[in-house]
C-alpha cells in the first residue's frame, strides 16, 4: 500500500521535474531527468517519461511507491470572504 502526500505549489501548473525536486523525491534536476527517463514515474496511473509534463491541481504522481497529489497553493491572502 502506498502513502499519499499532498504537495502545494504556487501557480496553475508545475513541470514534472520541478515537482520531483519540490517534493524532495530527488535532489537535483539531473537526478529528476534520469528518474523520469527510466520509466518509473507515473502520472495519473500512466508511465510518464517527459520532464516538462505540466502537472495541475488534482494530478497524482507516483514515485518510489509513494503517491503525491498536486494541490494549488491558495495562500493569496484573500481568505475567500467577500467585502
């Protein structure tokens, strides 16, 4: 069974290689490139070998047997309350 971890990021999208660094799955861009190209990374249940794959909120990345769910960083200071 895999664990599920939510990872927040600013912006609407994030590239797969950048996400792997943000989630601390890898420590460098080169390591991310090798891991992605090896065919062991899945996005939404499908093997993904493109470093530049755009991830959006709700996407699920599986790496090393762990699931990571992309969450938008909604810390814009608005609070969502109308004035």
